[in-house]
C-alpha cells in the first residue's frame, strides 16, 4: 500500500539520483577540459589561429585535439555544445532543494533555536539568497575587479564565508551547508548560462557572418571557467555534508564550510600545475591535510543543545501535530526503547560518540520532529534499528505506523 510519504520519498530519491548523474557528467567534462587546456603544446605546423594541440590515448584509440584561442577560420559542420550537463545539474539540484528543504522545511530547513520564522519566510530567504548571490558575484566580475583575478577570488571567498555564517544564523546546520553549496552551484551555472554560452554564441555568429570574433569573449569565458574549476570540489563536499553530522551539526560548521573552500583551491592548484608542467607542488597536499586536521578539531569543539534545554523548549506547531495524534505515547516509547541508545545527545552504544546523521530521538519533541523519518525507517521499512543491534518487534513498528497515519489524517 502506497501513501504520500512513500511516494514523496521515492520522488526525492529519483531526483537525487538524476542530480548525481548530471553532476558527474558536468564535473567530468569540466575537469577534462581544464586538464586538456593546460596540457596543450605549441606546434608550428598547426593551422592559423590554433593555440596548441594534445595527443591522447584512451580505450584503444588515439585522439588529436587542437584548440583555437578565438575560433577557426571557418565554422565546422558539426559543433558540440557542452551546456546541458551544467543546466540539468542545477535544475535537478533546485528541484531536490525544494522537495527536501521547502516541502520538508519544518523538519530540515528551520531551526527554532536560532530564529523564529514561519516556513514561508524560510523558503523566501532560501530562494532569494541564491538569486542575490549570483547578482552580486556577476556585478563584481563585470567591474574593474575582473582585471585583477586574484583580488576577485579573495572577495568571492569573503562572500562565501559571510553566506556560510548567515545561513547558520537562520537554518539548521544541515540546511545551512546545503544552501551554501546551492549558492555556489548557482554561481557556477550562472557563469555557464549567462556568460560563457552567450559569448560563445556571439563568436559563432561572427564566424557565420564572415566577421573576425573579438578575443575579449574568450577572456571572459576563461575567467568564469577558472572560478568554476576552483569551486567544484567544495560544492561536492557541501552536497555530501548532510550525511555527516560532524560536518553540519556542530557549532562551527560555517567555519568548517569556509575552510573547505580553501582545500578546493589547494587540491585544484596541484592538479592544474601538474597538467601544465607535468609535476604538481607537493606542499598543497600538506596544506590540505593541515586544513582537514583543523576541520576535524573544529567539529568537536563547542556544544549543542542539551537534553534539559530540549525538554524545556516549547513545541512548534509541526511537533504539536504529532504529539497530539492518537497512539503517540505508544509510538514514543517504541522509538525511545529501540532507537535512543544510538540516537541520543550522548549515545550509550559502544563506539558511537554522535547520533547517526545528527538525528536525536530522546524527547517527545525529538520524536515528533522526525516523525516521517521514523515512519519510513522503522515503520514502513526495517532499515532501523540495524538488525545486528536490536530486534524491533512487529507490534512496535505497527504502533509507529498507526500513530503517523493518524497524525497525517488530521
């Protein structure tokens, strides 16, 4: 028997899968072309206007690639445009953000201990922040700062740090890091959609009309492409962070996220240099390792909400809906009796120091807040608790199902 929670979870899973597929295609193409660009070698026998060439072997065949700084003398009959990987990554990511953090906003987006916001207010902040971020970034790139790439990158980093801090003042830790990733990814796709592709269309139109394309369009595309190159790895980290409470459910998660952008620079600098010269600077790995040590230390510094503070905090309307549903008491004791040894602020299970995925199930508010997750993980499936940890009896699972359905029907 299907219900809305099950259908919605499969929709979210399908969109997430699409997002991962398109992201792999985009990142793979991006990294390949960056490497190819850096490995190009000059050759006096190349056609006029050609910048360099590269010979490669893969899959049993040889490939010969020639790059033109502006464009070839004549328009080729077949031209492959690399754009849909970027567009579909952003579209699927935006859809997933709406499914998880807008529709499920009362659980995953809003943190009442940080800011008292209505769900619609959180959604507006979520959407507007992505748009405003692109507008500010685009303005900076088009200003005279575009002529000083290093200073521009420093300003971009400062903006990302401010956004990391700002998101963490409003949203849950999980949502804060995810939104910072979406903020950055919006800038990256905006570069493709609003700058790189339009400029390439101008070059193609000039070729077709018999005009000599202006080299400035290639220069603009190169700047935006370089930014995307350094931002890619931090975005991947931020998208994965929602699976690791030590990244998102800590007091200094915004600093952790900021430092991750620096690791993106050090790692990409190594590979960019290696592709260009044949040997990468090994100090970048030491710098990356040091940054990760600092990040690991920050993840254990500070403290979160205590059990007493959670008990004293007033229930939100969303939580009240589930605590007032028929069968809540039975479901609550079923969850506490089978789940809270791991899903606690101080887990009692040997080897666990933090609640898995940051999900805490100790108080009535905790269980109510995570009602849908409990229903899907322990009611409709046997994912939780792990079978090698504890055997949850069918009656307890039935109590969880009955309670959740009663709450959703009212």
